[in-house]
């Protein structure tokens, strides 16, 4: 078995290969002067089981297309099996036709991934709101892993919060709030959220009373930061002491991080599914563990 990372996840692929003492294969990836992509696999892959790691953050079209070129090339060069880890899976939020005529992007992207010969796919905290399981979308074997236990363990080790109440800012986040609370041995609650536009949300508490409590808000994605800011405002107005935020995919569009800090959040933690300024937690051990346990 060998590991190869696309250009969105080179460091992550390197860590996974190191943790499993596997060869890290290389690809030369560049652009032609007209903007088209060029890709060349530099290792022998014939009859190999190849683990491909490629996130789809920030420039999702670019990284998706690179993924398609990479896997199609690996298969064409005779790779025996391709197991893919797409730590941040873009386009999963467009899982429904909200207005007539809209593209079902989630479905289109999954079809493309299958069409190039991906044999099995792992994602991490993929947005699954209306889609309940990754097997509702993929016809190939698929599994959605969670980075929440890794994030919660990091929060515990840092020790900035005392007996925190874990908050999921919307109903979908209940699964992550539950996992984080179990890891920390504490209680959790979820808010209700209404989204009016990509950058406008309203959240409301259901039962949670944050008075005098330290709070850990958990979510899959921080994009504009609107969800976290609205939830933090409510928690602080209820009398929360300290608020930390942990998310798997710190997309952090525009000035989200500054706005979240300005809203009174003590600390914001993310993983390297989206490498950036708050990627304190690596998902490499999670990927390595699953390669060891389940990939044959
Ligand atoms: C959506 O429901 C997701 O779980 C996140 O809550 C959302 O993507 C966060 O987006 P934003 O930071 O723009 O509020």
C-alpha cells in the first residue's frame, strides 16, 4: 500500500504515511500557461493499493478536478485499488433543490468521484443534514468519520474550560455535541437555527441555560462565522463565563476569525482538514487508524 496526497493535503498525506511507515508517492502538479492543470504521477503504482488524500477546501473546483485527474491516472497506470480520504468534502451542503432548477451539486460531485474509479471513500464530518448516511449518496463503499473526539481531547488537554456545557448551534450539530460531551464526560444541548442567506442566520436556544458555565460550541464548518457569533451572543447574554469553539473544517471565509474573537470567544480550534491559522488538531491519527483497522 502507498499513500499520495493531492496539493490540498500534502502535509496531511505525509503525516499519515509517516505514522503507518508507508511510502509517500509524489505527483507533479502544475498549470499550463493557459490555466489548464498538468498532473504526472512520479511513482510506480501498478498493482498497488493506493490511498489518496485530497481535501476540497477554499478552491473546491480546483481540488476536485485535480482529484479526478489523479485517481483516473492512478487507475489508468494499473493501480489495483484506490481508497480515498476526502477530509473536507465540498458541495455537500447543496444536497437538495431548494429553488426550482438548482443543481444537485452533492450528487453530481459524488458521480464524478465514482466515475474515475474510486473504489471506496472516507470523509470526515461531511455535512449530512438532509442526507442521513454517506451511503445514500455514494454507490461505492463509503464512511463518514468524526474528528470530534480528537477536538474534545485537545480542549481537555488545553484545560481552559471547567466542566463545560457543550453546545451544538443547530439540530444537525447534535451528533457532534453528543460525541464531544461523551469524550469530555459532560452535558450538551443544541440550538435551533434558521438561515436566511449564506451570511445571515438566526439561532435560538431550546433548553440550554449557560449562566455561570464554561461553554464549548462545536460544529462541522465555520464559514462566515455567522452561526458561531449568533450562538455566542445568546450564551454570553445568558451569563456564560468562557466560550471556546471547536470545528472540524475551519474554512474561515473573509474575516470570520476576527469577528468570532470580537464576539467574545476565548479560543477557536480547528483541524487540518482545512489547513490554516487555527488548525491545531491533526486528523492524521484518525485517517491512519482507519487505514490500519478497516482497509484491506
Ligand atoms: C451548516 O448547517 C453547518 O453545519 C455550519 O453551521 C455552517 O456551515 C456554518 O456556516 P457559517 O460559519 O457561515 O455560519
